[in-house]
C-alpha cells in the first residue's frame, strides 16, 4: 500500500492544479486497503455491512456471468464470474489490482445509481470467457479513471490481465444542476 | 456531481424515476470487499478435469483449464494457468501439485530458450516452485500424455527430449533436483514401468525399458521382442492403462497389452477390437487421445474413439462414437454415440465415472461412462482439435 | 522399397497406373533447393499495410502482419513478426526499419517484466536491434497509435508510460539509447509537435506540449486553453493528421483541428462534421481507429467511420459507413458503404490511395479511397475488433 | 552444419543396430547442406537441375496455397505459401530447419511418387493461415522421420514454429514385393 499511496499522492499533486481534486479522489477511491476496503470516499457511503452471503439478494438481480448484468455497464473484458472468480472475487492464483477504473451503473431493481469499481484480476493468462465490451461513460486516457482500454494491473506481481470484477463501492449522489 | 464526474452518464430523469423504486428498498446495496481471491478444495472432487490445450489462444500463450464437467458450469472454469509452448501437464495425487513441462523464450518467439517444470499448488493454482530443465531439449510437438510422466510413486518426473537425439531427463519432484539424462537412441516417449523405471517405444518395433537407481542412473535395462509393426500397423503412442497393464492399440484396431508393473515389460496376448466384418468396413481407432482405460465397478474397461472407413492418413481424424470394451472378455459392451466429431477422450474414476470428449466444434461433451447418457456440453477455449483431457483425480 | 519404408503408403496399383503417365513426362520433377528464405523489396510499394493485432492469437503471443491488400493475395501475407502484449508499432521511412514497443515476461504471464523497442529490418523482417525501456512502465492497453510516436524526423522514439503515473520515455532510435523520462502529470498520449517535441491531452481539457533538447530534456513547455470537454463531448485519442495539422474529433462529431507544426499547439477553428439533422439522428464517429487523414490529389481529406443512433457507450462500436470530408471546405464529399461493421480504418498514400477497414467478421476490406469502389476482401488473423491498420509507406 | 552432422551421426549409430540404416539415411536426407542441397540419398536421384523459374510447370499442377495440392499429402501445419514464403521457401525473417520429416506423395500429373521433405520454417510466430492436417504415412515418434506432430525446428536460432514447406527431394523407387 505505501508504494501505491506514494504514487497516487504524486499523481494527485501533479493533477490537482488543473483538475477537480474531488474527482481525483473518487478515482483513488477505487484503490483498496487490503480486504478492509475503501477509504473515505467523496461519494455517498453505502452501508458498511459486508456481503458474505451467497444467497440471492432480491435487491441485486441478474446473471453475473452475462454481459447484461446491471453492474457491468462500463466493463470491458472477461467476466471473472466465468473464470473461476465471481462478480467481486478473483480466480485462483490471480491478484486483484488495487487501482482500477470506475463506472456509474443504475441498479434497475432499486433505482439507485452505484459507483462500480472494475478491479482487474492479474497474473494468469487472459481468461478468454464471457467477453463483454460495455462502454457507458468510458473516456480516453486523458481521464484515466474512466478508461477501460487500459490493463488495470498495478501494484501486483504480474500485469498479465486475466479478468475483471465489478464491485459496489458506493452510491452516486445526485447531480447538482 | 461526483457521480456525474465519474461516470459521465447520470441522467436526472433516471434519478427521478429511481426515487419510487428506492422506497421499496430503503437502504442501498452494501459496499463490498475488494481483494478477495478464490481458493480451491483439495483433494478435488472426482469429476473435475484439466484441459491441456495445444494452442489456446496461441502456442506460446497457451494454458490449461480446470473445469467441472457439469451442465450448471457450462460457461465457467474453476481455474486456469499458463502452459507455454506445447506444454504437457501431470496431475499429482501424492502431493497437492500439478506439474507443467513447458518452454519459454526470453522474447516470446525468439531469444534464449528455457525449459522448466512449473509446480502448481492445487489449492491456489499458484506456482510453488520451478525446476529448470538443462539443455533446452524438451521434445516439443502436439501435446500428448507420454512425453512427460511420473515414476516411483510420483517421486520422479521424466521428460522426453528430442534434439533430434532422444533422451529422457530424470527429475526428483520432491527435492526439485535434476538427477540425470538417460540416452534413448532410436526410441521415444515414456511409459512408467516397475518400481522406479520407464519404457520407450523403439524404431525397430521393440520396447526398451530401464530401472533407475536413487540417483536416477540406469540400474537395469531390458528389451522386448519386436511387436510394434511400424510399417503396416503401428501402435498409437498413448495406451489405456488399467491396473499396471498398458493397452496399446494399433491403427487397425489390434490390442497389444503390455504388463509394465514389473522390472521388465511383459507382452500379453493380443486381440483385435474389431470383428472381421468391422475390419472389412475399416472400423479403426482414431484421434489424438483415442483411448482411455478405467476400472469401472472393479472391472477393466477400455474406451476407444472409433471411425468407419479408416484409411492411411485417417488415424488422427477422430470419430463420433466410443466403443466400450471389457479387457477380460474382450467383449464390446456398448457403443456411445457422441454429439459431434471428437479427437480426444478420457474417463474419470470414482463411483460415477464420466466419459468426456473434446470435439471439433470446440466443446467438451460429457456422458455417463456406464449408461452412456449425455450429461453436459460445454464450450472450451479452442477451436482446434488437440485438447487433451486429464481427470483431476487420476 | 525405400519409398514404401518411408511413406508407408505406396500402392503397387498406383505405380502401375503411373507408368503410362510418366511416359508423357519422361523426366521426373527436379529436386529443389532447401534453405531459401524470402526477402522483401524496399521501399515497400505504396499499397502495402501493416496490421497490428491486439490479440492474435493471444495477448502475449500476438503479432503484426504485412499484407498486400489486393484480391490476388487474399490468402497470403507478405510477412509477419511478433508484437507481444499490447504492442504498438511504428513504421519508419527515414530508415528501412519498423519499431515495435512491446513487453515480455520471463515466464510468459509472470516473472520478470521487460519492456523493449524491437527494431526490425524492413527487407528481412529480422530484428536488427533492441532497446530496453527502463522501469517496466510502458502503458499497456488496447493497441492505439498515440502511445508510441516519432519525433525529430524519426530520430526520437517516444513511449507513453502509465504506472498509474504518466510519463514519456524518450529514446534515440539512431544511437539506440534511452535519453530521458519526461513527467506528464495528469496528461496522456503522444502527439508529435514542432521540430523536436510532443503534446499530450490532459485531464483538465488542455493540451500540454514540450520541446526537447538534444539530450531529450525538456527545453520549453506550453499549455493551451481547455478545449477537450471530457465530461460531455470528449475527443477521441487519435487524430487524423494532414500537413502538420491534427484533426481531433469528438464523440459527437465536432472537429478540433490543432496545428502541431510549431513549438506550441495552435488551436484552429472548430466545425461539426454532422448537420443539425444528422446530430438529431445521433450520427457519430465510432470505432477504435475511427479517423484517417490523407492528402488525396493535393487536397486534405478526412475519412470518418460513422454510426447512426449513437449514444453514451457506443463510441467504440464502429460503423458500416465512412464519410469523406474536405478539410478546407468542411464539405462531405462522399459516403462509402462498407461490407460489414468496421472498427478500424486507414487510408494509404500515393497515386492510388486505398481506404481499408478491419471488420468484426475478421476481414480486411479494401476500397478505392477516391471512387469508393470495392477492391478486395481478405481474411485477417483475428476475430477481435482491435486490429489497427498502418500504411507501410505513411 | 557440423553440429547437426554430429547429432545425426550419433543418432544414426544409436539406431543403426536395430533399424534399417537405409531408412535412417532417408530421413537424414531431409537435412540440407546449405543451399547446395541434399547429400547422396538412398532413393532414386531426380535430375539435379534447380527450379528457379516461377513459370507454371505443366508437370507440377496445383494450388500451392491449398491443402489439396499433391505435395501436401503428409503435411501438418501452416502452408508457407500463405505466410510470406512459397511451397519451397521460408517467409522473411524465419530460418528453414535442416532436419525434418518426410512423406511420399503421388504427383497425379506424371504418375510418379516423390519423396517430399516438409522443412519447417522457424523463428516467427505461428503463421495461423492455411492450416492443413494431412497424414498419409504419418507414424508415431518411434519412427520420428515420419512424425509430423513434432516441431521440426533444429539447428536454428529459435524453435518457434512458423510454417511448413514441401520440397521435392527425390523420386520414390518402386517397392520390391
């Protein structure tokens, strides 16, 4: 973590004088501090309870191995759910990158817009199964935190891209017009 | 504003519509942990299998996959790992390890060549260790089981080399040490034999066999009489193995059982798996992995991928039916019709054995190995034919 | 007898039949030389192109192909070379070289990462040299032109890095030396600018540009006003380049020409390539390589891959028609209908310019860039969409 | 060459006591001594003229980029003719392996059976175009000179298989019954 903190801090300093600092932090929010999860984010914090149950959640409906699942609105790559992982876990032998890109996807069941962190799993061959190319809100590398054409494998032993997860990291607050 | 900034696509209209729906679910979804990585139960269930691809996606960029051949998991794999450049895999049971004999170039297709055995942990599918094979001489060719084998209860790993000089590298898989290189002039492939040895098939139709000492040096050597008619009816390289007996079959369907449980190979009585009428119709075994041997309910069974109208050059085409034979009576017990043309078959062990076949349509077909009833059809990661199947609990 | 021994399939019947035929040709075919290797003419013909694959067959095992986009050569390539792990290529004209910015792991998907620029000889397609890029920090992602660029008349090679810190590695391609690493906080990609420099697109919508001294250090720096609306209508990363002017287009079809011929970028007047009616029907540029700029008969032409009914998230889908625009008058000169959905286009130079498009059906479609007449349709080595096209004589 | 000579000589000695020496030499005949071609073979030597012309030969009819061309009766791999080479030349940047496997194919035009040497071209990625799997006379590795599942890249800088040629190296003599 300390290396990543340093890197992202430098990045933050470099970018801060010309772009929104809040936006930058939102991107850094995609990093993870071990399994303990997300540091304070400039997005509305969802309830802190961890999802450990595999029971179907009536509020989170969909097929996690299908491109049409609501969380995948900005995913570009192989679904980890088809690759030995799950919607929010990496396959055996891979490492989850702590730095990633973000999307904002609407959950049709509860009508809320969630911030989704698409953490890549790294270190194995490309999974090759369940390829999805969803691009809502995708942006060129001038805005890296919204770019899904990048291999998001940083701070991990190998940058070999394997598959992508889609992790709920918060609820998007309403846009102030 | 932040949501908008991040996603760039938040529509106020959608948010307004969402208010009513949100009242049904007063709390938003919980945030989730990141960083979770799946681990696997060991020993693996009886029915799991490894698929060893020749080129999926590429020869250098290839892999092996661990799959659950059940219809529920048709889209999923359990896990995967690299298996580079005509890699052969060996599934261990003595230790929770999988061994990959593979080859790397420092610049992908060029540069310095390095051959290694990579040892994977069965629970994490992470590399535990690596043994560098000296000389960059590992035989590379279409993946096949008998280029990389165990001996001495999985203590030794044996790697077939061809440069075009034939040798076998002897590796201690426990201490991770390379012990020796055994010359093998005019012979090929590796068939585990006796307490600590192996046999090979030779150009003159004989089988040569050696027993090794603790240091991997040749202790004893034996040669059989010639029994492999390489001119007119050669034996396929891979046998079906049941209870210490290796059942080799010829291109035309003759079965040559060889007892490899002792120090020297013992040639047993041959028989034909085709009747005279079937021979006239040129029913022949065919495929890349065209035979599987398995104990089913205590009885030895051979499963053979068969094709009609076989001819010179058709021996790798595969077929769309599997014959089930009893090794004691030589009787054909059943014919299992496959969905599609297969080139590789395998049969898992345990109480509910499965016949599995990889087909040209890039699927893994799964059948009850006793009743022949179809169980599942799953896409696999290769349109090519050469995808070997290895039961995860051999 | 020897023939029989070797081939195993010589039938006496066929031999007998052959006697009569042999009388028509009293002498057998001559034996042929072995060891011949093809060499290529340089400079290459105008119409040859390089295809830079994202993953053909795999990401690590990928390649670039040199093809002649003529119907006669639909099955053939002229040559190919490795291009490993999201490699970007640069086709030189100052020297007969092609440059590949690529990445290797010592064990394929793991181990030590090494980033290099490999320099290929255009005549032999053999590597001439290699420049190791320090720090293993090359940006890796879906292949795109502006991650690797020339500066100073091909003397310098510039490699975009992202770790996620943005920098640019400056390499002297003549002396094969790494000169410097330029920090690029908050900015991305490389657009050659002025005599010896480059520009980058920044997160605040500006473009930053630097000029380098002989040692690759930053000599001067300039920043434009913000013109890239990353929230509501961002510019695609790759421009069409004509006569020193880079024509960036936005997701919604606005054209932002930037004169990059001087030390500092000069923002020129914008215009829209869609009419109000077309904007209402959401006609938009779309694809991975959705724009090409070319001088055609002395006039600047932009070729744009277009789709109707565009929306948030559709900007990479591509389309099945190409609009031809005159950069002086902004007039739409022609619409070329493609056979199939394309995601990448390019236009070759010379007297007979060709419009080329790689389509989702894994083919390269070739058209006369002036008349729009179809010329060829060739299979390519990827079912994927991300296959960039680079004219071999840019 | 000297290394290869030594290797094959060793192999010859090793195998000689249990298999036909003439057959073994036939296999070694697939090696090449530079461009000057094939050493004395125990097969009927065809005329020594070199084929340098690209003009169509009425005695050698067929499409060299098609699996059905008569020379390809025992080829297994990508046709070099589709890969930047030709039926008997390697693509740019590759090296032709001097050691290879052999087949015996019948030329339907002149009715003769020719010994074909399928020299692999090595050092580039697998070509991936014009894959053929013809197997006439193919044998397991116990008879390596008739095995086409092996990567025949020996004595070359890189063993990376690219494509296969099909070179006429002689005429098969009639079998003595």
